[in-house]
C-alpha cells in the first residue's frame, strides 16, 4: 500500500501548479545526475561568457534559450499522464530539436546575418519553426498556457492582417518571413532574452547561493526576533520574511510556496482566518518583486529597455516598496486588533543580540551593493557577489565565527576606496576574495578543534551543487517566458502594431494623461493575469510605454508604472496566481483569499500614479520635494489602509470610512492644496474618533 504524502506536501504541490503548466518530475537518480550536471554546465557557461569568453550575441542567446529548453523538457512532464521519473521519447525529440537549432545558428551565423528576413532558405525557415515550437512548448510546461496562447494569437495576426479592419489591418506576411524574423535578434533573441542571458540567470544564481549559504535562515530568524512578539506577530513575521526572501527570488508564486509552507500554518494557529493567512502571504510575497536591490527579473529588462542604469532603478524603487509594505503592515496590525491576536512569548523567540553576529552571512549582499554603487557593472557585481557566497559557505562549514566575514567586507571597501579607478572589477574581486580566502583558511588552520579539511570541502561542494540545482530550476521559467515574450514583441515590431496601438490609445485618451494611464494600468493587469511578471511587463512595455512617452512622460516613471501593475496582477482577481497559491496552502476559498490579498495590496493600485505626477517618490527631485512627497504619501497610505480595514479603535461606519479614504487620496495626490485638505480632514476625523469613540458598534475595553 502506497503511503500518502503529508498534507503540507499536497498543498505545496497544489500551490506550485498555479505557476507551472505541468507537473515537475521527481527524476530517478541517473537522470537527476544528468540534470544537475547539465545545470552546473549551464550556469558555468553564463559566468564564463559574461566575464571571460567573448561569444557572438546571437550564438550566446541561442545557447542560453535552447539549453534551457533541453533542461525544461527533462524537468517538466509534457502532460499529466507522462512519466514523472524520466523523460520520454517526445521529450528527447524536443530536446534534439533545440540542440539542432542551436548548432544551425552557430554554424550558419555569417550567412544568417545577411539573409534573415530577406533571402531565407528552406532550412532557415524549418529551423526557425522548430525553434519557435520549442519555445512555445517549454513555456507551456514551465509557466502554463496563457503566454503561449497569447504568442500564438500574435503570430496568427501576422497572417490575418489583410482581412482585419481598421487599426489592426496590415499587408500580411508569408510563413518564411514571419518565422525567420521571429526566430532572430528581433524576436525570440531580442531585448527580453538579452536581459535574461546577461543579467537574470546571473542574479538567480546569486540569489540561490545567498539562500543556500545561510541568508534564508537568517532572514526567517531575524523576522521572528524582530516582529514575533508584536500584536499579530506571526503575520508580521510572514510580512518581513516574505519581503526579504522575495527580494532574492524572481517569482511571486515561488515566494508564496517557499515561505508560505511554514508561515501560513503558524498564522492560522495564532488566530488568523485561513483566507487572511493565505492573503497576507500572497500580498507580502508579491511585494518581494518590488524590493530592491534584486526586484525579480523585471528590473533587469527595464534597465535593458530604457538604458537607465540599474543602480538608478533600485534607488528609485525604495520609497514605493516601503509604502507598499507600510499599507500591508497597517492591515495586519488592524486585523490583529479586531481579532484579538497577540504576539508570541519572547521566551519562545530568537534573541536579536546574539543573532546579530550572524548578520555577516549577508556578505554577498554587501559585495553586490558595494560594487554596484562604486560604478562597476551589474555583471561584475553579481559575479563577485556569488563568489563571496563561497567564503560564507567555507566559514560555516569550517565552524568559524561568522564575524570573521567582516574581513572581506573591510578589505573590499579598502580596495574600492584606495584602488585607482582604472582597476578592473576582476582585479578588485580577485584580490579581495583571494586574500579573504587565505585569511579564513589560516584562521581555520589555527583552530584547536576543527573539522577535517575533507569534511569542509565536501560540505562546500554539496552546498554549491545544491545552489546550482536551485538556480537552474528557478532560471528555467524566466528564460522560457522571456523568449516567448520575445515572440510577441517581435510581432509588434514586424507588423507595426505598437505604433498603431499607440495612436489608438492616444486617440481614446485625447489630451488626458490620467485616462491614458488608466488604460495602461488595465493592459498591464490583464496581461499579468495568468502569466509571470517578467512576460507581462515586457509585453506591456512594448505596447503602451511608447504612447505614454509620446505624451511627454519620463521613461523611468512610465516603466515603473507599468512594472508595478504587472507585479500586482499576481494578486488581482479573476486570475490571481499568488493568491490562489496562498489559498491552496491555507486550505481557504481561492476567491475570498484573492479579494483579501487585493485589499491588503491596495496601496500598489494608487501609489504608481504618483510616479507620473510626483517623480520625487522615485528619488527624482530636491530633498525638500522628496521629504514632502514621502511624508504625505505615507500618511495617505496609512489612512487608506485604515479605511479599507474599517477599524480605528473600533469598527468604523461606512460614511466614516469614505471620509477617511477621501482624505487619504487627497494626501496621496501630493499637491499643496490637496495635502492641506487631506491633513485637515484626517486630523478632524482622528480627533473625533479618539475623543468620542464614534462607531456603530461598542468598542471593547
């Protein structure tokens, strides 16, 4: 008789299905070894090309996409009835197609550069069709049907143009032209894939090494020590830990499954309703993609599309992210007041003071930020941040005091401050990591009681393999959706749909920027329903960003606006993937959980309009403007969350909530007049509430 898996395993598996289109295999040992070795080779290939080995961009991206396709068909079953232990005949045939397409591009590169889209041969068209089918299938397996269906509709549009009316009409294209154009640097291997190949895989590797080296456990323990004692402490722990974990992960559903498996049962035991526990985890995990410095994959695509430095993007993201989590914190705190949910006893929680000595496991994050803000490239920062994670692994495996990891931090800072500006990142990183490794090894050798060097190296190797395997699994979906999004972007470029859509949008909106922004919000939300944030943002940015920029709006504000709504689409009904995953883990109603998470994340539907009207919220302006905007927006977010929750020292009547929400919107609007109105109304309402305890229901003492 087969033993049933535990309930948590069942709910986690159900939750993961909201992200993946098919079941992830549990490979038999021989196939698993093949997958792991191929994954390590895939990661090493990216690090080598990005740092040391010059390779043509088209060839690099072809290997990047098709090697991920091979790994996808090994990891994900093509249908529910397929083997969960090993790939079948059709899987291997698909993998062979991906490999053939790669070798064809590499061998025919010089000729392809001249004839793509102009004088295609039959072989060119056949290879392009095979490559596109591989991209569609691996995207379906890794992220579901929504994006492949959308890409297929766009491809059909290439042929149907002559019979379509109005703005959708175009002259039409033949199969050869469409296939060869889309399977080129203008389509599959375009901007989205460029961002994935150059940045996303590298930072997924960095995040995996950071997590395996001990940062994940530190984040969880720190969250419990810092927030577990407070009112509604378990939910506040979930908020903080999900935000910290989400910062180093590129998928909101992955965040929900990874942290919610633990946090949701704890919240339910503390007294939160199942739907509230699932919604809190969904909203907190979704917000992790807004959390600098990593921000999921969308930030890298934003940097690639706009040409804005990545450091500028992560600085701009700080205040909006804090406002999002402020609103969620207020919701959690007020719900805890309503339900009488208390924190955990301090005796059961980790002590912060002893824990702070372990904060040095965040060395990779320090290295990353130090190199980024010293002017070195994103690639150099990600590479040497990952290398520094190996130092953390060595220190932990050797049983060294984690405070010794302050030595690499200090050495790096000295190198960056004292070293001449012409010194390259590999020199800075190599000297820093090499000298730090020598110092740590000497400290290890001088220890009276120490584990054997064989044990230390084996443990490090095990952790490195675990990190590479984790990074490979997390990269595959992102690589697939970027390539598939490239098909949509390619169709927009081939048919000129982007320009016509921009004209249509501007015609509908007229001179109203607000109406144009509202339409852009709807498009980003609709595209994001059922597909990953990365693809939703890449497609929405291609469709609506040009029209908004033609209206005179700044690129950074426009792209942040689109990015935020692409992110929060994960908690927006009717297809709220993060909320549904949270509901599966909590055993709650998906719809109730989705609407609760929508309410918890309400700030993310209002604050993005400030990106346009008050760029100071993106750190673009004088210090005075930034302080004023942040202060009024913060107060407005607090009032909006209070009105949404309907509780302020007791339950609020509907008219009181409406007045509170109006004053909140006045404050968030950010003009001097609206600020004065909002502050005056808020003070009057709060004073009235505090003095008279006005409310429909009596307030418990």
